[in-house]
């Protein structure tokens, strides 16, 4: 028999405890026969109980699940699990040239937290072979409105400047694709590698302000310089393009999917 839900059984709604025990039945015939059935039962339980108040401590009181608020986990010590994925991502970044990655999955399952964890300076120091030679830029595209190539270029160059500090002056790079190419070529000539993390990349692939030429440009950079893109999206990127010519373009061939 399964061990009781340690330290929680008394506070859980009885129907939720019963559902967990049903899912743990040794006889498959006694378990829920589909996740649809589990979802329906959870929805029914949620409708009849204040689960948030029952299961989660009040704000500021005690320890809470880092996934409770369904927002990006910003502190390394709050992140747990996903270690095989983390190792795989850093292995791709350590490759020569660094490899681009597409992180795909439903919303609110921790993709942003995973990208942010890989971006954190302490984790870079622990996992990258030559961390001081990797320039990383994290762009949370979910926060942007009315994005276009100009605003994208301005943000990318500005964040790269902050990351580089006094190591390399890029202040005169123009806020357009020529400026991004100038940025990348200077970083490359100075012996650095560049990883651009693009959270919710469908905000770009779905945006008519970014034509096919933009994606061809990104592929050109990855093919000619030590540049890698790490994107997250709710579905496969090729299904999230505003134009079929972009979906059919070779841009997506540079990605390994997770």
C-alpha cells in the first residue's frame, strides 16, 4: 500500500487524497483510465474546495512550492529538477560552434524558469567550459508590445552592452540588422561566443513586422559566427509563423528541440 501523504494528509480535501490513491492503485483497472478523467475530477474538486488556501501556505508564511505562483523562478536556490535538460543545454552551448536549441512545451510548465536558470551567472560558471568567453543575453519577449526589428535590435544591443561591460565597446552599433551584425562580428573578433535566449519566441515568428529576411539573417549569423539561439515556445516554431515562407525556410534547421 502507498505511504500516506506525509504531513499533508490531514489538510488535504478528502476527495483529492482519494484521487491520489486511485492513481497509485497497483491494479491498472482500478486507476483512472485517462488523464481526461483525472482532469475532470480535479476540476470538480477545485470547484468545491478552496485548494489554494488548503494546500499552499499564506503569502510570506513558511516554505512554498516554487511553482505555486506560476511565474518565472528567479532565484537559483528555488529551482529544482530538470537537471538532465540543464546538462543537455550547457553541452550544446559548450559545443564548437555553440548549438541552437528550441525548448517547446505548454504554457506555465517552467520553460522561462529553465532559460533563466541557464542564464544565471553562477550556473554559467559551474557548467560552461570557458564561462568568461560566453556572452549571454536573455530577452523576455512576453513583456514587449508593438515589437519590430528596430526595437528588437535596440534591446539586444543594449543588453549585450550591459553584459560586456568595459570588455568591449559596442555603443556605436546602430539599432538595425546592420548594427546586430556589427555587434556579432566585434564579439567574434574579440574571441567571445554569443548566446541569445529568446523566451516566448512565437512573439516574433507570429509578428508580421519580422519578415523572412529577418530569419534568414539570424541563420546567417549562426552559420558564420559563434552564435547560438535558445528559444522557448508553446508549440513547434514552424507551426507558429505568420507566413508559410518562414515556416518552410531553412532557419529552423539549425535548432535541436527539447
